[in-house]
C-alpha cells in the first residue's frame, strides 16, 4: 500500500502514525515504514484481516469494549467534504467495521454505533469511521460524544442518506 506524501500534511501523517503506533494490542500487528521519498508504506493486519483501500485499528482512548477506527488510505478531509460518488467508500467502511467486530467475537450487530464526528468537532482532518460496540455499554460522556442526531456526530447511515439526498436535489 502506498500513499503519496502529497495526500497528507506532515501533521496529519504524524497523527495517523501515532494512532497506528498506539493501537498495538496482542491481537493486532503493524508493519510500517516511511520511505526516503516520504511515502508511507504500511500494512495493518487486525485479527488476520487486511484491507487494501482501508485500515482498521483500535482507538487509543476506547469509549466501548470494542472501539475501532476505519480509515481510508486515500486522504479525504472529513465527512462534510464527501460527495455522492463517495457513498460506496462509506458503505465499504461500514462493512469493514462489521467484519472486524465479528472477527473479534462480537456478533450482536444491533448493538453497534458507527459514525463520524461532524466538523468542526473532528480531532484530526482525515476521514475516520468510529465503530463502537456494544453501544449499550457506552458511558455517560461517551453517549454524549457519540450521540445520534447531535450537531457533532452523524451515523454512517445518516451520512449515506444525506449524500443521496444531495444527489437527488442537484
């Protein structure tokens, strides 16, 4: 997997690398190297699953027993900048999130919250899907932080609906 340095600023690249570095758990392995040309060559394998277009790793500050981030390799600033043509990417991110949960022995997909922080409430300017399970075990602050129908968080389904509506309106 290669990502050219022109896609990520130095700050964003350091943030993503910090996420990957700090997400090391016994069930995840990380191999990555920054080449002399400034390109990031990395492979994330989480519970023996690898993805060419997406990476998935544990959040460094988990808000649920299962809290993963699904990140596209290609730089996308945030969910607000997405267009209708990005719907398949969002759906693929959801599929990867579900697959990782199942691979980590979580099977109740009705008790999952998947979504994005809505700008300006983003900690890093690179699109990332939060996958939280079980949603019923979110603490008080986490329920606020990942609250459905809030100004700062949008579920993946709501985002897809919004992108489809934008397409119908234009």
